[in-house]
């Protein structure tokens, strides 16, 4: 009985969307995140030949699965996933690095047409991650779930601090309220480019930027758990913080069937 109780407590502690370190809230401009408060956030690194470097973000959604953006993946390249990282400039013995064993880009993703949608990919890790207080999976929203206009969500990542600026060393977070589809598809916003399988968030003084691609739009559900509602897809060519050009994310709840079938068969 005692062993069963311990197993149940461990399973509960590592349940999806339940960080051990609460995140900062009511943030308007991007700031350094509280260390390990987004325990599903990963750094996707690509093999440059003699070294690996950060190329995109992503989200741990199971002990051995990561969701990221399709445009982050290039055929013939080798990738690895860094888990439990906060400050990329500091050596941390608790950080875990795991090679990508298999990568599944959505079959309808077209690298020549970012605005066509389906910008999503799954990475099967070569071994399960060591789940602990710094590494936990995010929850996946139910199929078709849509958060209402102005719903408070957060983008996280190590992307550029401003247009053309340096990549962040410490994990950043910023409040990005959801912009509903009706607003985002207006002609002076994104117009016809935005599909129903996408979600817009922000569009004012804060946005995702280069290097944030593939990372999560984190939204807290009514159950108190955190969901990876979106995957950073694209932003304005005019710069990272452009009025009425919110960051556009792949809406995860539009791809539940593909995610479930891919994970189940691999």
C-alpha cells in the first residue's frame, strides 16, 4: 500500500500542465521567466557540424514526445532536445539533453507556403525524459478547444529580445492575449492569411520573435492546468512588435487526431 501511495504521489507531481514553480503573472512586457516555471519548454538544437546550437523552441507533451513547428525541421539535419534549461549561458548539471530519434512533420506542411498552415511537427525522443520538478509535460487541449478573445496566455522562449537583436540567454515570458479569428482576419490585421487552424495572440507592444518558433502559447484552463494551445509559427516581416500583426500560432486543438495517431503508432 505504501509503495502504491508513493507511485500515485509521483504520478500526480509529474502530471501535465502542473509546474512545481509557479510562473509570474500579470506581465505586460517580456521579462525573464521565473526559473523552471515552464517545465515543458525545451530548446531544440540543430547539429552545425562541430557543435549544436539553439534553433527553435518546443513543448514536452509526454515523457518522450515534443511538439514543435514544421518549419523548424529541415531534412537531413540532426536534432537534439534540451530539457530543464533556464539560463543557456550557464552550465547546469541538471539539464538533460536527448537526441531526436524520429521526427514527424505534418504531411500537409508546405515549406514554401508558411501561411497555408499545418506548421506542426512531433519529435520522438531516443529515450524518455527524466520527469522531475524542472521537467514536466504540458497538457494538450481537447479537440476543437478555442479560447475566447483577450484570454490571457503567455509566449515563452529564448528568441531574439527585439528585431535583429541577440537571442535571450534566460528563458523569456510575455503576456499575449488571444485575438479571436474574426478580429485577426480583418484586412488591416492578418486578413485572409489566417486560417481557422491558427490562433493569433498579441498584436500590440509584445510578440514572439526569431528563435521563439516552435515554442508554446501557454494558456491556463479552467481546471488550473496549463495547456500548449499554440505553436509559434510566424509573425510580421516588418518586425517582431508590429501593431495589428499579432504572433500567429498553429492551433494545437486542430491537430489532435494527427497527434494521437502519430504517437500511438510510434
